[in-house]
C-alpha cells in the first residue's frame, strides 16, 4: 500500500532521480575509503525505487483510490534497508565510510532541492516505513482493492488506520519538499 501524498512521492522521485542512481553509479568506482557495500545492493535499491517511481506517475482517480497497491519483492526492500543502514553509518562517521559520507554530502548539495545527508536518510526512512508497514488494515484494504469491493465502512476504517500509521512515521499529505 503506497500513499499518493505529494511529499512521499517527492521522496521517491528524489531517491530515484538523484540519490540512489548516483550511489549505484559510484558503487563500482573507487572513492575515498570505498563504499562499504558491494555494487549489487546499490543497484538493486536504485532499480526498486525506479520501479516505484514509474508506478507513481499516474495519480489515483478517486478519493477511495488515494493509495496505490503495489507488491514490492522482499529482495528489493532488503536492498533498500541495506543502503539505509550503510548511509546511517556514513552519517555517524563510522570508520571506512568517509568517502561515502562525502559523496552523500556532495549529492545533496548539488541536487534540487538541496538535501542534507540527514534529510536524504530521512527520505529513505519514510519510503521504507511505507514499504514495511504490516498491519491488518493493509491486508483489509488490499483485499478490498484487489477484489474491487465497493467502498464500505471496513475499507474506510482500514484506510484511516493506514493513514494514522503513516502520519506517526512522519508521512503526511502535505506538499512536496521544496514547494
């Protein structure tokens, strides 16, 4: 279950067009201290975000469709998680991550809108918070959407629970970053 919130979609798009694409490209290059992950997780994470971004191009048609239903393979979520962990290590200045931290700072400085390493990591955290949300309401709403069940009180209650969970993770229906 993915939100159609402009702020969350902006996170996905920035991760797709800027951060993960750049990290995947640099993973094979030699940077100071070298990236602490092999090439595969960066590229898999970049591909996963690219797939999400492509599916978010068309906005939902109705209020009931204010969420996207998408199955994301576990290995893609795992790759995103691995990249998040190593970016956190770089931000914390863990030995051996100097080059990655400097690259993260450089990517954020030259992107539009600019993002600090902390903001870049927060974007990835928000995306993962959505992908990892596993509460009964997600299954209830997903089932209703798959079966094309008419919108009813159970679907509305499930949607409200999902929105509350997203809100508690800092995912709000506000405008996109930089707008």
